[in-house]
C-alpha cells in the first residue's frame, strides 16, 4: 500500500503527508516485530524540518512506549508511558489523546511495573 501511494502521489502530496507515512511505517514495523524500525519511524512521524508535527508529544510518547513494550524493554516502556501521563499539555489536547492512548498507557505501566519488581 505504501509503495503504491509513493508511485501515485505527487512529490508535494508525499511531502505534506510525510508524518502520516512515517506513522504508518512505524505501525507496520511494530506489527512485523521490527522494533528498531518502528522506533525510528515513530520518531520521524513527529519531525518536520521546522520542528515537531504536533502541538504536544503525547502521541510520540505513547507510540515509543508501545515499541519498547513490544521489545520487552520494560524500563524504557515505563519511562515513555510516564512521560505521556506527566506531560503538561492543554486540556483539549489531553482529552483527545487520552481517548486513544490513556488505557493502553495505564495498562502498560501496570504490567511492566510488575515485571520490574
């Protein structure tokens, strides 16, 4: 699918959708157990030449935590999940992110903490 999009979209369309393409590549890599690629792609999904893509790092923290979680790297997973929970962001951004990530993050912390003890 990603190769087809690369062939069919103009360079301008590809550039404006680059963060979403990186996120899709990160999700694909995560699903295929390519952990390092997933980490690289999730980080690239929040990077533009002039700075971060989003107004907050919540999605980035949650996705990097998921990748570390999949790698069974409990320390790093918990670190990123805690960053997600403690990041100072406006309420509207927190609410939107929490719909997608809050329960995943809280379950991840709970499960990883039990492994670390």
